[in-house]
């Protein structure tokens, strides 16, 4: 792992594969660990240079005050483009969750920096109330989530347990969530509770200026696009992924059976194959 300076900030990055291979850039959601190690390894084995990175205020990237970010969603999108350019792009950009929002805006605002787009478990509008035609968070699931008390963010084990309990509510693997939360905690700079909280659950996005809207611009995207969504996603229900796939011309939709918000271990091979074959004719998605 290292850092790369772009747009006046340092972004934490980790690389896999041959430096001369076609570039796949994985935007954190918010940290790079939202992208499974195995997926990175498989993409690299498939002949790609894979770089995953932390968004601002997470991981090894510049951290200021996630409770009062001095930047916007557009700035995060510009970071993705500048990073792709500095790495010798254009890049196949992939974003998961809130990272998927960054990726959509990045491709719209900086089309020359990207050759393909993958969106995993995200939606075409900013955090907050969705459009009327988009399914919102499952109410029962959100009630359970909000009933769960916040952990002591300075306690590594408490944070890991909180993540495992949240994963169980969402329908994800609690064992995997616990392990990832512990790794994220270890990479979080300092011991400030708000910083740990932002690294774990992306709270910075609730305070981020995400205007103007970008959904109406999705038909402008002309690069090969893959939309991946868990069929059992209770946070961003699958109708959000279907809407994105309808609105981006030629987008391919891959719905993962038995998956919720995270790409499960059983689905990594299918997602890898879909990303490696994106843009090829004759490959069918569900």
C-alpha cells in the first residue's frame, strides 16, 4: 500500500497485478476494503492491473474532519479521474455503495478518463429520500439497524461486533463483516470517534454536498457498463440497480442470487468473469 497525491490530497492505494496491464480502478465505499481481496486477486490473474483506493476521510487517504467535509461529491469524482490519469488510464472504474455514486458522477464529468464502468449495490440518486420510482431502504431492516446502539468507536472488538450484528440484519456474512471491520479499524488514523465511525459506516456522505442531481444524465454514459446487485439487498433494494441498468444505454445487469449488500464469497467468481468480459459480445447477464 502507498499514497498518491491528486487534487491536493493523498489517496491511499493498493495495487495488484502487472503494472503494464489494462487498469481497473476500484473506488472505496468509503475504504478500499469494501472490495474483497479475492476479487482483486482474480481480476489481476485475469490480466488486469487492479488498484483499489480509499476515499477522502478514510483509510490511508487525507483525513480532516468527516463531520464537516470541505469537499463535495464532485470533488470525489474528480479524485477518481485524476487518479486514473496519474496511473496511465483510461481505467475501468468500479464503485460499490456510496463509491458507486462517486463512480457514476466521475464517468459523467470526466468521460475521457474511463474506458468501462462497474456499479455494485448502489443507486442513481444521492443519500436521502429516493425518487418515487426507486425502492427505499427496507423499513423493518432500518428499524432494527437504528435500534442497535452505537459501539465505543475506540474499542476494536466492540466495533467488529457492531459490524457483525449489522451484517446479520442486512443479510450479509457476519463473519466476513467482523474481519473487515477489524482491518478497517486497524487502518483508521488516530482514535477520534467520528473518524472511526466515518471509516466504518461512511457517515461523511450524510454531510456531503451531492448536488446537482445526476440521474437524468445517465443516458450520456457511452462506455461499457456493468450493474451488479444482490437480489436480497435490503439497504438499496434491487430495483435501484435495475433502474440504473435501464437508463444507461447497453448496460448489462447481473443480479446475484443469495446476495445482499456485499458481494459474497460465492459470487466473486461470477462478478470477476462479468468484469473481465465487459464489452465483449456474446456474454449474457441476468
